[in-house]
């Protein structure tokens, strides 16, 4: 369970220590959360020194979930990108992780561009198979994490033969789907610039809570009035519990519009749905959420 990032200046004195900086905030963050949605790699890969600095700040139980770079997923030919220089840089990035501790790597997330439709289905399978080979070269055959796919075109969500093929294909490859739940955001009737901007940018796809592998990923962005998220959160509490009882290890990442208040949203969720107390390092406590699940 985690957030889309581990630092915003607005979090200091709450989730984070008052003197926390972007370079040191991960230590505070990882006292409360056991995972993070690593969107930074979508825009560029860190060098080995920065990667090692991240690894040193978190406990053994922490899991980074990194997104594939956009110079692989958002180009005209993603298969060739994986076989070319972008793929080589990605493979080198994974090898650098093996020199640290690959057990701290949770799920690798593939976000498809909105233009990628079911018409590109054959390309998708070639790409995912090439990605599997790349991951094996970088991390070895015994890496215990997973790969999860986020589709952003409605043609993948029609509950038809195409979607069934997608689910079978992912299951055959022991891969999962990233489920982006933006129902709370889409129901938000606020006219604030932040909400309207988020509605334009965030996907608005149906929510199909199906796990095809061991590591389903849920990305949840809520209504700005938190209590209006309660029905959807109760559904997810039941589904996440079910997946755990089935032996799966789901990952869930909470979002809010702008994310300035997302630590508080998480705390409210844990108190409301999970009946757990959340302590924050910035409040002079040993920040922790005891037994996140």
C-alpha cells in the first residue's frame, strides 16, 4: 500500500518530519507505507548512485513499483524500443537493482498510451514477451515480482472476446492488470481548477476487478469529499481481502487531486475501512500503520 510519490513539501510536519527534504523523505515515508508508485521512471531512469540512495532508506519489507519509461511505451514501435537503446538502458537499470536487492522491487508497471487500441493486440503480445525476456536478462529468472499492464483505451474494457483474450493472455504470462479506479473523481462536481484538470488528465475507464496473476495493482483517485468514496472503498476492502485470502499480493496506491492531502486521505481510509490507526513521523511519533492489510 502506498502513494504516487514519497515527497511533497506540503507533507512536512505531518507525514514527513518538519525538516524533511526530497532526498531524505523516503526514510520517513517508508515508516508508514510499504510500497510506492514509482512514476519518476516514466520520465527518466535514475543513475546507480541515486538508486542506491533510495534502497538504503527503506526496510527489507519495502517494495518499489516502477513504471516503464515513456521512451519505450509511448513510441511508434515499442518492440523495437525494447530491442534498442531505450531497452538497453532499462535492462541496465534492472541489473543495477540486482546489485542492491531485487527483493525490494515489487511490480513493474506498463502504461499504454491512450492511442493503443485492440487493433494493436498482436503488437501488445510481442511487446510483453520481449519485455519478459528483458526483465529476465536484467533481474534473473528467479525474481519474485511481477509485471502489470494498464490499458487506457475503452476497446479493452467491453467485456467481449477481445477483453477475454486480454485476460487469458495476461494469465498465461503470469502478468496482471493495473486497475485505475477514477469513479470518485469522475463523480466530483466541484468546479475547482484542480478537479477539472484532473478529470481531463486521468483515465475514465470501467473498473474490472480481475486478477490474472499474483500481483494485481489498484490505482485509486478519490472524490474531494472523502466520505463520498465510502461505497467504492468498501468494495475494494472486500476485494483486496479476497485476493489476499487467495494467496495473492495486491498493491494499492491512493491518489487525490494534486496529492497535497493524500497522506490524510490514506489515514482516513485506514481508520474508516481498515479500522487501523496511522501514526506519522512528522507528528513526533514512530510513524507506522500496524499491519497495513
